[in-house]
């Protein structure tokens, strides 16, 4: 991150992804020289929020079957996977 901040401080080009290759920096300089704007990428999906998942589990509990706790998804004639 320090290298990316150093590049930004030196030439005004924000590189958002490693590695910060000379080609990326040159492309950023060209974009800024043409009057464009360097937009940050969309946020990465790093997984669901824990509390959202807990609420989902509470709202949709797993059903237990009568004999061996197996309830098939979809139709009741689904084939067992074990």
C-alpha cells in the first residue's frame, strides 16, 4: 500500500490493484493528461455479513426429517447423495 501511495504522491495516478506495473502508471498518466478521471473499481465481495447470515438462518431453519434427519430439497423423491 505504501508503494501505491508513493506513486500517487509522485505523479497523481492512483493505482488500485497490485502489481503497480509501469504500464498501469503510464495508462493512468495518459488518462489524466487527456482530462479523464481514474475511477476506483467496484468493491470486492468478501462474503456475507455474519449478522445477516444469522438472521437468514433464524428466518429459514433447516427442517429435520423423521428418521434420519434427511429432508430432500425440491421434490420428495430426490436421490440421496450419501
